[in-house]
C-alpha cells in the first residue's frame, strides 16, 4: 500500500503565477515538512500541469 497525497493550486503557499512546473518543489507547498514525511508519494496536479514532487518508488519530475 502506498500513501499518496495529490495536491492542486490551492495547496501552494507562494506567489506561484510565474513559477514554472520544473521549478516547483516541496518547499512551495502549504504544509509542514514533518506532515509530508509520512507520504510515499506527493503529486501536484494543477494549472501548471502534473509533477511527482516526492516519491519513494519512482523518479520525480513532470508527468507527461
């Protein structure tokens, strides 16, 4: 079983209008790092596209 968190634009904590998908990192999320540690995979799916931000099982990066 994989513990996955899927986030959208409302979960970003920055002025991210000019931020490119490639530059989006876990530090741009509106959560404490300690709260995110329990997730095996964190995926952003929003207006910028889709990206695996954190994964214990796959590569991270843009999802085509």
